[in-house]
């Protein structure tokens, strides 16, 4: 299965440091492509989730959560363009990938810290993907990942919608080849 891999809590410098370009090069046999957002990879070859997980874990000098999504799920999400019209200079879109699907999805939308003064608005859950908006406010301190993990009680990692669009571009190019 072609897939997309998201590493939780990794950096290019400092704590939990990794070199995504080197990992992609070392895993070339799986057709791994580094997307450029730290810890985001497309796996182009038809490889089992367990094989991908084990191979990436071996390349990391620390333990971290590894979220893996079927490529077609993220491509379908990107093709739906769920944030059309929602983004502007003060509002950006994010997708949090949860470690597992939820048995029960809470009532949505969820606002943090409150409906009237929201910084984060969780809009929808699609498979393991949580769609949210982040409003930039003066002295704002909230980030979608912390809200998703608190509200849903499951580990997650968050990327901007721009990163998801980059992933979709790679996946679409693969389908043309």
C-alpha cells in the first residue's frame, strides 16, 4: 500500500533531532520521499504499514509516534478541498493525524478556548484526520495538536494544510507516471 508517514514531535535541530532527507535516501527501496515538513514522508512503493513503521523506527535515534495513512485517504481529502473559503490572512488550516481512528467522535465543532474567542476550531474528523482552523490572535498560545490530543484522548501530530497539499501534489504526480 502506498502511504503517507507523519512523525510526531521531531525537529531538524535540538531535541528529537532527525534528518528527513537522509532517512528518505536510506529508505529509497520503499520509494520514500521527504516532503520538506519535518517528519512527513510519502512512501511510493506498495509496502506494508508494519514494514514502513519498523524501517523508519530503525533510522531514528529516539522513540516517537509514527502515524501512517493510506495515500488514497489523504489524496481524497485534498481533492475535496475541505477548507475552501475558510482561510485568510488571520486564519490558517491544519490537519492532525491521530494514532488511531476514534470509536466515537465528539460533537463538532469544538472551539478552544471558547466559542466567542476561539483560537482553534475543530471542524471535522475524516478517518484518522482531524480538520481544524487556527485563528491568529494577539497573545494566542494554542496550537491544534494540543487541543486534538486533549479533546480526543489520542496521540496526534499536526501539519498545515499547505503540507497536505504538497503531499497531494507528490501523490498526483505518482499517478501520472
